[in-house]
C-alpha cells in the first residue's frame, strides 16, 4: 500500500524540533551562552573546566593502573607490560622493550645490563613511587627482597630510590675461585685479557655477587708491559654475614690471613698476595699486583 505524502511531511514536522532540542541539550547554541550574565558565564566556564579536569584525572589513573598492573608477574619476575622479560634473554629483545617503554610511558623507566649478549640484570624505576610500592606489595606481599634459589635470581626493591632491580647471585664458591669462570676469577692472573670470558669494552668484568652483596661485582685487571694480567681488584657492598663468609673463603684459598690491628684491614702474604678491607659495609679486594 502506498504511504500518503502527508505522513512523511508530518514526520519531518515532528522530528526536526525534537532533533534541535537534543542538539541544544548536548551542545548548547552559542546564543544561549551570549544570553548569560558575566557571572553565569564564569560559573559555566569553571564547571566545564572542573568536569574536564575530573575526566583527565580518571584517564590518568586508568593509564597508571594499566602500566603498573602489567608491570609485575610471578613473585620476583616482570609481567606482560615488559613482555615477561627474563634474565638471560637476548639483548635485542630488551632493547625493543626499552624503546617501547620510553615512547609509551612517562611514569616508568626501564633499563638493563648485558653480559656476553644476554640480559644480566633488569632495573625498573618510577616517578610514581607510592603507586609502584603499593603495586609490589599487592602482587608479592610485604618485604623488599625476593630470591629464587632454583635459578639463583634475586629481586630487590629500593624504596628510597624507587627502583626495582632483578639480577643473579652466586654461592661463595662461585664468587671467588682459582678458575676463569668465577665472578672474581683468580685464575686470570698470568693470562691475557682476551683469555678472560665476559670482559666489557673497557676491560672490566661484571659478574653476579652473593645474595647478600649489593648488585653485580665489577672486577678490574692490572696488566704488565707484555699484556699479562698481574693483578685484579673489586669493590662492592656487603653486609656483616658476607664479610665473614668472604674472609673464610680467602683463608681457604690463600691460607690464614692476618689482620692489622691499627687499620682493621686484612692481608694474605702468600705467592699471590691479597689485601682485604671492609669500610662502611663496602668490601675492597686486591689480589696480586695493585
């Protein structure tokens, strides 16, 4: 049946005013603003600004929750926001994550260290320290340090620096030994630098420390005119337990050490001389020629 033209006309007559009313409700016509008094316009402006500010705050909070909520995975591990990056991952994977984080977030700083082309440590810091700390506590519970003995991985949160650090640790037998694979490789003495695995471009060695030491152990080497290594030195933070453990290990490797009563420092005067000092919870160790 053909619908009469009058029906379309009446529909338009009814719909147009309704549509204009809706438009004016959602987007007030400029004439309405012009009819306001100065006080009304100022009040309207302040109301609009407050509403926009509330919208912006809600969006910012949601953005923080998205970033921080995906930052952590299982206890001591990073989450999906960092692609579940693990120690030992290829350097190019970590570089891609770093670039993405730098371009996508202004509240998280992500960095890493590399040894022999593999990620050896991960560091995360935030401009929103309280929110980061709350996120860590919700995900992993109270405390500021977590270890995984099966992988010798440790994670520590420094609330003062607002930094979460993940790296590996070793037992005392792997920390210092007369081998080339130890963190402090005594067997490097008598070798050339190119015979020491894992050296960086500046001829230093960064290796895991003890669970109770602070970060990686950085070892520097002294060479003679022929290029042979004649000595090495290391400095790192350590607590009281680590101090006792280290000196016991040195006794086992180099014989009984002797302490200078005046300085409190220790010496082992064998074929390979060793000097050991503990100052303000920081260990200074020299083996061989200085």
